[in-house]
């Protein structure tokens, strides 16, 4: 087992990894920006080393600085968390060349699965259903138009190196296609350094279902059930739950088996996620594979009792999985809400500032993942997520009620947050009945905000 691990991340995921390492008796070195020197992870790690100024490009994305820090502190391994360098094949390769273990899959797997088009090709070859679309990278918008006529509108243009909803544009007819192509290409070039695009048939009103998988160096691969991540705004997840509701036993079994087939085709090692879209007819299609730990991994941990970060570290150290597929049990229902420093009334605009007061909820089946405290600065340089609230209960309705109570107790002052918005969402009839898809918040967010404003005015009058 590793003696010392460098954590190349920040915020709640850095705290999550820190806690796991300390439980395992592993020393931790935190590589952080100057902006985060007073952060909670910096205060609890074994050693903290500054790798650059606040902008991520000069710190958390600075491959040479992070690798130098790991070597200087004699770290055995680097845990990248999620985001930043977690799916960077070049950085994983640098670690391999310097005899430092990258806690994740090897660089070849990251490269192969990170390129969305090559991942699609591998899945097609392996018999995993994929969304109809282009057979390779598009040469220009004329080729996109030709393929769009073949598969039928609407279509979705996607960056091969994309992620986080960037480099994606929909076109509902031929007149929209050229503009969508140019916009997606420009955004992809800016965000990922590559403007390469491919085209898929746009599945309208889909559910976003993903399956958690684990693979070790001995060839063992297991799945730990699925999560429903359909509640999104601007293609970014806001709330997740496990297991996915309203799936039939046949669908649940089929999608889990497809995820295992995908993982085996990729010869996958480490924790990963196979993502699918589920259409209105109940058919599912592979869309991508995330070669890292996910933000929403706690809901799977809550229903299975498996510590995914611990498994990641064990796998990276060459140890076998702690359990077999026959030993995986899905018990109860879990929901996660992402607490963001943002203003739902202003289209979820980020709201950085200083935290003046915090009170987190507690109780049986309530889990909090966060790195904020009174006096903590919420930086404009990074993602707006400041906490995650996770609940677990025997059934979905009981989990919803528990989340309502947790959100009602949660208090964060000093910055605007989406707490009230999430609380209202937990009372929405369509959400409660499971009638939602990835476009739900795009259609309903303004109505939910108005409902909250009107309720507040009514209480003030009373």
C-alpha cells in the first residue's frame, strides 16, 4: 500500500480523498493554488504545497508543477479527484514515465475512452447500443448535413474531447445546422484545444442513466448499480439518485449488463462510469465513459456500502477488488443535492463571496460532503459547487422526505445559494412521480423560482 499520496484537487473532493487516506493510514500531500492555502483541505492534510496562482491553468492544470510537487514530497501516487487533470491522458502518461502511480486507469484507456468517437466505435464493435450518428469525425458542416438527412432531425453536434456540456449544440432543422456546427466547433476549440466534432441523432426528452463500475488489475470487473442523473441545468447535473426510478427489472438488468460489457471491452481498471441515455420508448444508448470518480459517487456508496475511493486506491496499489459481483447488494434509495453558490433567479449565475455562517444538517442517513466553513472564500476562479447533501432511506419517497428535512435545516449565509430552489424542487409533483428528463429544469426552473418568490411574499404578508 502507498505510504504517501498527493491530492491534485480542491474543495469537497479533496476532503473526501483526505479522509479516506487518513483512515487507511496513508500520508497526504495537497497540491493547491495560492487561493486555496487557507482552505479546509490545506489545514487537514499531512503537508500542503502551493503549485501556482488562482487561475486553474496556472495551478490545478499545471502538469509540471503537480508532478514536481509529487516528486519533491516523495509521493508514491497522485489522486486527481474529478475535473482538472482526472481524465488527462497526457498527465497520466507523465506519471507513468516518472514511476508515480496515477490513481485511475492507464493513459491509453483514458485516451481511448476520452475521445468520444473512438469510444463509440469500440462500443459498436462490442455490441453495446450507441446513438445513431456519424461513423467518425466530421470533416465539415456539409458532411454533418448529409448525415443529419440520413439519421433524421433533430441532431446533436458534440466535441470528441468534450465534457461538462461544452462543445455541444443541437440542430432541429437544416437551417440551424451550420450555425450549430460553427458554434460547437468554436467552443470545443476554446475549451479543449480541439474543434473535432461528431454527430448523433438527438434523443428528445431522454433520461440520463449511468452505471458505476470497478475493475482491478486481476481482470475482475463489477457493476454497483445505476444512478439517475437526469436533473440537469445547462447540461450540468444538479441532483442525482440511486437506484434509478421507473426502470423495469428487464431494463435495469439490461443496462447493467451493457455497462459490464463496455467496461470489459475497454479492459477497464479503476473506478469508472458508463453513461447512457434512455429514450421515451425505453431503449437505452451508450453516450460516453467517464474514467474517474464522479461527483455523484456518494449515492452509490450509500446504497451499496462500498467505499469507492478506497477501492480506487486499493486497485491502484495492485490489490484485488474487495468484493465479487455476487456480493453486491443494492439497499434502499439515496439522493444527492449539489449545493452551489449561485442565483437561480438569475439563470443560476455564480455568486462568489465569503461564507459568514454555516450549519449543516445531520441525523440518521444524512451525509454532508463539503470544505466550507465560516470565513471561507468562495472563489470566482472555480466551480460554484460548495457542498453536497446526501440522504439514504429504505424507499424513494422516504428519501425525498429526508432530503426536504435536510435542506430545511441547511443554512449557508454570506453568498447566494440554490438551497431554496432545491427544497422547492423536492416538492414538485412531476419530480415526485418520476416524470422528468434532462430538459426538465430548462422547462420548469423559472416556474419553480416564481413559486418560491410568491410563497415568500405570502409568508411575509401573513
